[in-house]
C-alpha cells in the first residue's frame, strides 16, 4: 500500500487544483512564511489517515495536519511539495458519556459544537478560545489552546484524557486512558497536546467534561491606563478570589469595535477590565464585591457588579470582537506572551514603551487573570517600513516576557513565528531534549517539518513517484498530480 497510490482516498476528497490549494496554504498568522502544497487530502477515518501517513513515509513527502486554519503562529502553514491533511470531514462526535463525564470526538469537531452537544446532557467542556465558533478540537489540542475561563478551569491539556494517534512510523496507537486516574507509563497523551502536529497525527480525542456551569456574575471596571488595569489584576490575584474570567480590553480595541459595531464603549473608558465569578450563593456575591473593590483600589474611574445580564454579555462579546475589528484596520501581527500575574502591570508598561520606541500601533487584549497577554501589532496595508518596525517590536515583546519570568506563548503555539523566542526561553540543554523526542517519534522528519523546532534538515523535497490520489510527475521542478480513483 505504501509503495502505491493511496486508493483509500477517493479523488473527490483529494484537491490538486492550484486555485483550490491556495486556501489551504496558511493559517491566520500574519507574515508567517508558507509554500504551495502538492495536494490536500480530506480523510474521513483513522484508516485513511494511516494510509496517507504511510504513503508519505514511503516517498518522504512532508505532511502538514490542518484543522480549521484559525491558528495565529503559522503552525498549519504548508511547505512546498507537502500534502496538507485537512480534518474538515472528520467532524463526528463519537460519544458523550454522562456517567463518566467524558466525550470522544474526531479532530474536526468545532469547539462550540462540542460545547452545545455537551450542554444537552447537562455537561460542559470548559476550554473556550476566542475562535471557539470556528476552531476545531484537533487544532485546540495541537496548540494546547486556552481561552477566557482558563484562569479558573485550565487549558486544553487539563481536559485531554486520551488520544488515538498515527505516529511517525505509520502505526495507529492509543495514548492516555478513559479512567479518572491512571499513571501507567509516561504521559505520552500529554506530550502530544501542544506538539502542533510534529510528533503524530491525532485521529480521535477523549476529553473530560464538567457539570454544567452555574450563572456567572460580571464585574466591569473602567481605567485610564493599561498599567492601572494591570494593577487591578494584581490586586485580584492577591485577594485570593479565583475569577472564572478576568479579561482586559484597551482603548484601541474598544475604538475599533465601536467603529464596526457602534457599541459606544470607547466614550467611557480607555481600558475595560471584565471579571466574572461563578461561585453560587452569598459566597459568589461576596467574591464579585471583592473584585469590584480591587478595581476601585487600583484606581478604576468606574466599577460595578452588573445587574443586567444582557449588558454583561455585550461587554464580553466586545472582547471577542476585538481581534476581527482590528483586522479591519490593517494586517495584525498577534502576540501571545504569558507572564506571572504580579508582573502584568510591568509587562503592559513595557509593551507601551515598545510601541512608542518603534512608532507602531500596539493594541492590547488579555486573559489578564492568568497573565496571558495578546498585544496586537497593527500596520497600515502595504506599509513595508511599518512592517519592519512591527517585526522588531514583536521580538522585543518576546524578550521582555522572558526577562519577567514569562513565556513566549501561552496558547497560540510556537509554529513559525515564535521559534527564536522559544530557543532563547528554553536554552540548549532543553532544546536538545526536544530534538531527541522529535527524532524518536518522527524519525523520518515528515510530520509538519520546519515548525516549532525549525530544523532546516526537516524540510523535505518530494521524490518523483506516486502520490495520494494519483501519480506525480516532475517537469523542471514543477509538480503536478494526475489520475486518481473516484
């Protein structure tokens, strides 16, 4: 099978037309490099995934797994001559087990679709990236995605119990467990979470669930500067309250949302801090009041516990709209640094100084409660000088996060954009361990080559020979695909 075309993939699910391939070339990471894939395949089951992996192994063809393409680090970007494996057709919720509080899903299931299905059983899947209406569970696992509720409930890795994976030798393996506890062997399922498709191709995911959450109380605070809002975050951290969300939106984001949706938020505040608590009863009331007090002591120009659920939901909707609103202004280079929560005020101050030093617009949104900041660097369309300054600012922000004891990515992944920063953060000895793991699990270097670790030797050139869905021919180094089975 591996030495012949992969007949298990019908031609209708193999895309080779250059115009069609273009939409699979890259994710949403601004300025991350990408190439032209040889083909895009859309498997529907594990056997088909295994066959494609074995085919790529036999012919040393790079394989790039892809979810919905909502990533912001270039992790799903194609390399020249690669096969892109899109999981859009593997979108089935296999099982929701109410008694065991778990769900089994294929990687192409959209996050919000899983959450809605769980809600029908009185259950809840907590990880909620801002892209939850479009991003897939497979992509969320690949980057260890987070979201607004992570401050209290954790990230994707905290909910992955088990995985079915096709490894770098073309073997289908089961990792992890379905039980509430289990410590047999190394945590290989945990290792796969956040590996961005470089260690194996995930074909099925078992996630733990929680009971349906209770109604949240929302606390809003308006501030005159991001540093003052950062001081409020530190105050909440020191208070002992663990909010179910604590989000920051600065004046640039508010103005962009207002210009788009006419919500009128920027008229009242330069920075909005949004807190939520879901503790029931009088204890929850007390926690919400304590968060409001923290806002006021940190210098909020206005702070209150919301009594209007519709108004509270609108504020959080504005938070989710910030990124697409800013995209309307020009290309957005998105950061994803995470620092200790007590360092949030200083990190925000450094981001403002970086913006001034490079004469560049930097807007800020943040999962402030867990120190995960998203500085958004915006440049005018076609302004190459501004782009060059933006790239310098991007690297300076990474350096500042590391200097404050933080990390270069909290939830978006390393992909292509954060490799230099990760190298600096981890150091030679730990990077050596990473390369050893990669070599062990992907000995032929076909799995998402050039990402995360970025070894140039990983970038493969497809040989002359058969490819998925047909036969490959070379003509002056140009590759075309013909034939295939319907």
